[in-house]
C-alpha cells in the first residue's frame, strides 16, 4: 500500500504541493527548497512517499560527507495523511532501502527539532535512539542496523 518512488519530471509537482500542518511548518524546509538543495548535495537523493498512486510524503537522504553515515535530512507526510501509520510504514521502507544500499556504515542518523514530539515518537517507534543535542540545536537520533541476517553467518 505504501511505496517509495523516485522523483522526476512526472511527479515533482505533486511532491512540492504536499504540506505540513501549520504548527509543523517551522520544523522543516519546503519540499520545493529541498528538491533544489539536493541538486548540490553529492550522494543525496529524494523519494516520494506514495499511498497506492497518490503522493503523500517526501524524504531526502544520503551519505553525509563529514561523518560518512547515512543521514535522513527530510522526512514529511502531508497533513491530510498524518496519524494513520503511513509515516511509520514509509520510514521502515526507507530503512530497508538504505540498508540495501549500505556497504560500509552501520547506522542511520536523523536530526529534528527538540519540540517536534511527533517526530520523536515516530523515529523511536522504528528503532531510532536519542543521542543528544547537536551543536546546531537539533535532537539527534541513531538507527543501528542488525547484521545478524546474513545467510553466510558473517556480517553483511
């Protein structure tokens, strides 16, 4: 029911028209800004979150050049679709996607405004653990991959 799709000329306008609740808007840059920003962030990519064939969310992620970990820079679900489990389903898909791409790192990092209680609860529900406040003021959380599923018995 929920899927992640690449953003291209056929769907970018659907993505930029998604919006957060008014009280959430100060937590994150607009999707339009993020689509422009990712053009200048080597190693980062975007995906649209889809409910069947309808765009309902946006995410941006990649390998941070400073620490070489995967970071989720943006994650949003449109205000009409929040509170229905779609964000949790999309985050699980994103974790699977990153794990499939990940050849070296063992963690995914995410930063969010400490006042964003909804984000904190969502990230904790899929396994992110708080790591403290960053120098730039965001709460940091870390997801650690489980490496026990390699059929050969070793680390992936």
